[in-house]
C-alpha cells in the first residue's frame, strides 16, 4: 500500500506487499522489497535497496546507495549514510547516525553516539 501523500518516483520499485506511509519519500531507482514498512515521513534515497521485511522508522533517512538487509530495522529519526550496508536483522537504533560506507553486521545494533 502506498499512501496518497507519499512520494514514490516512477523509477523506484515498490513490492505490492510493502507499505509506504504518508509523507514518506522513495527516490529514483530505489528498491523496496516484500513486506517492507516505510513509516511516516521516512526517506529512502536514490538507488537504495531495502530488503524484504525491513522497517524504516518515522522520519528516518536511508541515503543514496545504502543497502538495508532483510528484516533489518532503521529506527525513527535514524540516518543511514550513503553506501552503508545494514546486515539482515540488524538494528540502527532511533536517533543514531551510521556514517557513509559503514557496514553493520547481521544481527548487530548501532546506538546513538557510537
């Protein structure tokens, strides 16, 4: 389901079982997998890939070219830098900023200030 006030670029790919809430934005060439939940006001940047079952929290930002693994969670108001990789089942906790190009191993957690 894509909410009517969400902005999804024509070149983005959103699986039919994904949910993109109001005021969320999915940029050009981004891929949103099956069962993904993109919360209110979240942003998924150009060429980012969000794997099946992942959650992007309210106001979170997934920057260009980032990869979010299956079942991973990007907490509300967290920022994932360009080209960063979040492993399957990993969590970027709310208000955490993961730097550009960093990798978060599967099942790991990133906390604010780390």
